[in-house]
C-alpha cells in the first residue's frame, strides 16, 4: 500500500502571482493598518479582500479553521520589508481599536495562530530562498517554505536538513515549536540543528542570533514559539543526502497488544538503534476497507533495511506486503502529507513509556469513534492518532548543542508522545464537538497516567490545542528564561499584546 494512501492527502498550495499593485489613489482603504502599510512603501505587497489573489491565499491554508479573513495581507519579500511592515503596523494608533497582527509561515496549523479576522496577516510566503554554503556546511532557509520544497532544492547540493516528515508542513512554525524529525535519535529536535536565526525585532533592527551573538535569543527561539521577534531566515547544519530505508506497515487491530509491547521495547532501547525512527498510528476512516486500522512508519536514516530495533514489531504480520523502499527525504516528505481542506481538531500529552497507557489510549480511541458516529455521522470524520518515542536521550542531545526550551532534559524516564487528531468534513459546530470530546479524552488519559505513577509534564507545542499550555510545561527555569529574553528583545511586550496569537509566555504563571 502506498504511503500517501495511508497518511492521506495530496493538496498543496503551489504559489500565486505577486500582489496586485496599489497606488496612492487607492488610499484610504478604510483600514488604518492597511493604509499604513501602503504609506510605508509596501503598497505592491498588500492584498485586499477585493482582489482574487487574496481569496486564493486564504484558500491555501491547510485547515478550514485557519481560513480567517484579515483586513489585508502583506507579503514582504526581504527581511528588510518584514521589518518595515512590522514597524508600520506597530505604529498605527499605538494599537488603538480592536485589531491585531498575525504571522503566517507555511500555514499548516489547526487554527488560531497564523491568521486573523480583525487585523492584518504578515504572510512570509515570499521568503522562500534556499541556499547552501559548502565551506560552512550551512543551509539557509526562508520561513515561508514547505519542507518538501526545501528538501528538493537542497538535493541539488546532495545534502539535507533535519526538517519535517510531512512535506506540506511549513518551516517557520515547525522549527519554532521544536520539530519532530526522522533524525531525532542522533540529532535531537529540528531546532537543535539551527545554528543561526536572522530575526526582525520590534524596534526595526535586523540581527542574528547564534551561540556567539545574541546567544540567549538563539536558545530561547529553540522551542520558544512566537514570543520574541519574526524569524526571517534559519541557518541549519546540513547532512549528506543519504537514502532512507522507509516503510509503512498496516496491521490488523487484533494485534494491538503486541503492537504496544513492541513500541515500548523500541522506545526503552532507543539508544542502541539511534538511526531508527518509529511512529505508531491508529486511524478510523469509513472510506477504507477496514474502518479502524493501525500500523507503523519505520525508517532507518542510514538506509539499513534490517535494523534490530524493529525486530519485535516486524514479527507482527502486516495486512499487505510492505517491503522497505530506499527513498530520499524529499520523496518521503512528498508522499507523506496529512490531508487538509477540512475542519481540524487536535490535542497532545506525554506519558511514561508504559504499555498500559498505550492500551488505554487504544480503548479511548474506540470510545471516541463511537461518540462521533452518533453525533456527526460515521462518514463525516477521520481520526488520526499517533504515538512517538520520547526517550530522555533527546534532552541529552539538545544540551550538547546549546540547549532548547522544550524542557525534556528534565525528564528522568523515557516517555511516549501521544497525539490525537480528527478531520471533520461537515461544519464548525461538529468540529467543536469533536474537539471537546478530544480534550476530555486527553484529560482522562492524563489522569490515568497520574494514577499509574506514569505521568510526565511535556505538552509538545507543535501538536497542542490552543487551550493547552505547552510553554508552562517546559518547567519554571525555562519559563523564567523565556520571560527574561522576551523582556530584553521586546521590552514593550508587543509580541505579547499586538501579536496575541499562539502560545504566549506572558500568560504562563509558574
């Protein structure tokens, strides 16, 4: 069975032409922030809702939740233009009125962080350059790119970087939230391979943040989200472009006990097979032959098709032959895109590497499906539950590379990252029902882990629902660190008030 038929989707925004030119005769627009952008000289970067390109750009968001309608969209093409746009917007009436600013990178989000109705969206789509410096082995990447495009461009230089597994995911949000990759056993989170950030600060300056220059900001940006600045370029350490050994196995749910046992064994011994990557998935989809099915994504980044790390899992018979394929990271990402164009809901927690909790999550998935069947109809949703290893070695790797904000180095035992997602095909009301039931499920699973003495703290930002508190889960030391960095680089707290979307450090109290 092809990877894309399992992970789903092949819908991708491929780009639109430049914004229609605006001129002084079109001022005023009726929106003070949009007028300010035009007066600053960015008129030909502004899209208004009266233009076809505006509608096309809104429709390009992955989830229907994110397809909000700002007063206008501004699409800067350089770091200097990002700075100019930000300063122009921040100076409008000191923010008087009920409007705010959003920032879009790739647009792959369940809503609430990268677009806005009452305000202006800064769209980084044209910050899409990829370059590679052979002498420094650094790949410089624009925040507006999708990962499969990054890999395709870097492949021309026979290198890759440790980015997203889903090719449709954008660079910016992925790296600011941490970034789960196929290379975590040897490289840590994607953000741990960022050697330098070029950023635009609210005072209008453009600076670099790395281990030697603005090093506190460099560390804070590794998992700290949108609390400090706008990142206009990511400089990442490159790796040789080796072929991956890659397979997606589909298994009968009757083997769920063996699956849970094999997953726990893999996670507990991860340090012995660090080039392996594993995702356990569980899905319900009435359009498939079996409505509920499960399986694994198994990858070896050295191209080894006979890794001992998967031995226990490979003993479970697959529903169909699923031999390993040697594929590039670009190919794997292009063929692994979670379908969007629907109402999306999600939530996540971590818990100790305990087989009992995987089984509990399996049971909760079955109950969840039955509840949605009754409430919104069996054919109107698709569930997507994922389990990923989170061994303590990830924190050790991060510390060797200067540290990050995710706080996993504080965990004393190996853990599992559980992520629940659901695609709702009908309407917003049904999505809210699905999200409510999902949050209840996450809370029950958290309580179960606590009762078993198997609870861990981490709420991973890139999978969290907007009601969750990932920053607060990073620990008091990291929270205070991020607050001090935010106060230094954004002393007026504008990223807390004028850019209010997403997870904000000012709202965390520990």
